[in-house]
C-alpha cells in the first residue's frame, strides 16, 4: 500500500513474517534521529519493552501534509507486533487499494458488506467500524479549500478597494496643492494628456512602491513560516510578477480620476488659485 522501497538492507522474509521474531525497517526520519548519519542496518533498538533488530531502511517519501511525515515510521511483521508489542491479535486499521478503472463507491460497499459479515453484525444493528474513501476526503478538503480561497479573495478585494481609495485621496490632495503648478504648465503650452500622463505615472509609482513593500513582507513572512513548520521555501516568479503588475493596475485605475481632474483644469482659474 505504501509502495515502500528498501534502499538499504533487506525486506522482510517469509520466515520473519511467520516466526514472530521482532525485526524492523526504519524510515529516514527515525534513522536520522536515532543514528544520525551512521548506517543503522544490523543495529538493535528498543520499542517499548521489546528489542528489535534493524534489517533495513526505507526510501524517503517526505511530507504528506503540514504535520504528516511519511518517513517517521517503523515497519515490523504483523505477527511479531501482535505477540511482542500489542499482546493481542486486534487490528485497528486495514488499508486497501482499488484496481485502475474500478469504482471506489462499489468497492466500498463490498468492503462494508464483507466487514459486517465477518463481524456478525445484524441488519438492524449499526456498524462498529468505518470505511474511509480518500477520494471523498479529498473532495471535502477541496470544498473547504475553495471556501477559504473565496474568503481570502474577499478580504484581498476589500483591502485593494480601501487602498485604492486611499491612493485616490492622496492624488486628489496632490492635485489641489499643485493647482498653480498645473496652471503654469498648461499656460506655457503643456497639453492636457501630458498632465494626465504625469499624474498617472506618479500614481503608478506610489502603488508599485507599496506593492514592492507588500511583496517583501509577504515573502519574508512565508519564509519564516516555512522554516518554522519545516517546509521547503520556493518562490513562483509568475505570482510575484502578477502581484507587482496588479499593484500598478490599481494605480492606473484609482489614479485616473485625479489625473483627469488635473488635465481638465482651466489655466486661468488654476493660476488664480491660492
């Protein structure tokens, strides 16, 4: 089920499965924590009150989620675990794979029927076991992820709207304070589109500077979070460039109204402004 390959030492033999002798194969994380860089094959470790001879090491599989390390594992023959560690023949979980092309829902129903038969559960009684389908779990996680994405998108949209309104107010104040300057430029021959371009460029510079600061803070926070949780930190240039371009777009959209207002000023009235 795990498709676990032994990269050092040996896999379990049929004799080891049947004998009840406790031997074990270590995952990479366990081997590093117990032995460091030393080859663990042939060594003996203690699991609870029992000793176990290490016969192999598994190929690394890495993380399977925020808190799931697939290499933090010790494999041992079932019979040996039941005799030496558990003290009974109870099995708490069974994993089953489905052939390619088979229906998960149909296989699940067959497993449930088989389990009810083996456990002598009557039709009127409820199941005393659970059959979990990873596809269903993945579907639930996908739905939750979609909801979180919409929620975060809404927060980002509100933040951009508030930030854009702030940029617009700043540019309107700038136009008001520089009315005489704009009037002088228009009086000596500057075209309205040139004034429009000037204020649009100023607005874009203001938003892209804020975008660069936001990108820096975001990357710094992501790096700190990745180091804290033990994740690999990677940067997608497309996302960074997209964020930068979007900040420039915000400057164009929310800076257009103040820029148009500046471009449409009457030179005579602008020169009279105090």
